[in-house]
C-alpha cells in the first residue's frame, strides 16, 4: 500500500513520524513524508520518500481571517495534487499539521493523527492539559475541575470556530466536536501508557508507546572516571540563553559525578563555564549517552524524556514552556523522575534534586520497568499495524 505521513518540522514531531514511516516501509509499503525542507536529508537518509511542506506560523496562532491565518487552507489546496498523484491508502498527519488533515478529508482519504506526546484532550474531572497538575484525589477535587471545564470550553469553542473557517475555505462541512483536527477514526498517542492518568478512552485512540528515531552521530569521548554519569540534554527549540546547561554545570561542578552537556546546537550568546568533571558538546548521540547515564536532566521535551525512559534512565525535568510541564508532572506521578519548576532552576535546587534521584534507587527501578515495557512494545510497529488496518479499509472498499 501507499501512505503519506505529514509532520511539523521540529525534531519532537518529525522524528516520531520518521520512526512510524520506517515501520510502515518495513512492512513492505511505499511511504512519503511531507515536512520541512530542512529535514529532507534525515528523511531520505532513512530510505523514505520526501515532499517539501509549505511552512507557516503555528505559535502564537494567527487570526484565521488574516492572510497568514488562511494559510492552512491554502496549504491543503497545494497538497491535493500530491494526493492525486500518489493516491495514498491513508494519510497520517501530525497533531500540529492541519493542512494535511484537511487535504485528506477533501480527497476522501482515510486519516490518522499522530500525537507524539501525552494525549492532550482533557476528560472532565481531570486537570487541564499543560498546567502540570496531578489528578484530584477526592470527589470535591474532581467536581472543581468539572466546573472549570466550562471556562476551558470557551477556548475550545474558539478553536472550533477557527477550524470551521478553514474548512469553509475548502467547502468542507463544519464540525461540531471539539479537537476537530484529531481524526475520530485513529489517533496514535506515542507515549508510555504509564504516563497517562487513568481515564475513559475515546474510540479510536490508541496508546502505542514511544516512536523513536535518531540521526546517526559519531560517539563522543566521555569524562574519565567511574562516577555516575549525568546527561544534560536541553530543548532544541527553547532556552536561547542555555540557562539549563549553565545551571546544571554550575550545580554539579563539585559533586562526585561526571557530566556530559549538549547545547543541542543552540549557539551560546556568551561563554559557558565548563567545570573539570564535565564536557560540553553541540550535539551527541542519545543512543550512546542514554544507556550510559545514571540521570538525564532536560526541559521535558517528550522525545528526550521517552528516549531516557526507554533506556531505563530516570529524568529530572525543568519545564520551560508548553506541554513540558505536563510531561514533568506525569514523570513525577509515575515515579520515574522529578519535576523542578523553571523558577527554581538554580544551582542549589537542581543539585538537591540530582542528589535525591541518584540516592533513591526507586526512581531507577521504576524507569527500568518502563524500559522493560518499551522493549516488549515497539510504538512504531504498533502504530504501523494500526495505520495498515486503516489503509485496508480503503483498499477493500
């Protein structure tokens, strides 16, 4: 069969898409990935077809009545010739890529949504997504969150109205449900089920497990010694001042540990002081460092956290923006790491949290349990099987 996988170009979104696409190709299917031009080398290096996506602003969302706000519909129209040419049996669209979602519906192609992080749709009675709070433990707490759902629905109604304006530009009928950009037929949630709060799952939502991919990179030389190794792996898209790297290096300079830190190609605006027990590089291989590390310190990008937990390594998260706070709280709730609020990302609190994670074996044991689950449940393979089933619905129609 033939499949089109469309993804937002940031690593946290395009890498899971590549992982899923490789699993589909491994099943004998023809797969094209539509994403940013800068990801062409990674996509083609993985042996997959590439199509350049039109790029447009996602955050903050533009006014849908502005020329920039109308771009999702225009990008969907531009994608229709590719769908006509390749005639895919199904389209898989990343949760942030609205244009392929609209184009698939316009072309009558079965659609799946790839959600490369924790499921963002709130169930009444649970905390709002991205706030980073644990589920309530009492009926009163659940009632409070259900009451607050009314306020959340105001924003959801606005999002639905904006989506329907885009749909109208394509002569598609309006949708009445919230989160209309997520396929009701199949939503692949690429995270550990151990990080999801207990809830009633909607039909079509499947927790597959993480989908991981890495661009090959030469191994680096580790700091000498036998002390525990700590990896500092910040976000690739945020923290332009390298604050997390600077803080971690200062906090751990006199600790009995070895530190490997990466800027993840966020070029320092001023020099970074590197202590004797540390090395600093601009990029590295998670495949080399994650299994060797006793702890990973990060902002909480889901891809980085998933790679650490797949290696059985606990995490210390200092969330800075977006869903990072949610991921941080889920990790702390699951017992495989700790969350340190960004306002407390200073040497003393970070050093205390690091000591606790290294001294309390329960965090490593719990991370190991998630790694064992991941070894038995390949997220990309699980997702590919589900997409294949979706494609069969068209093949047999």
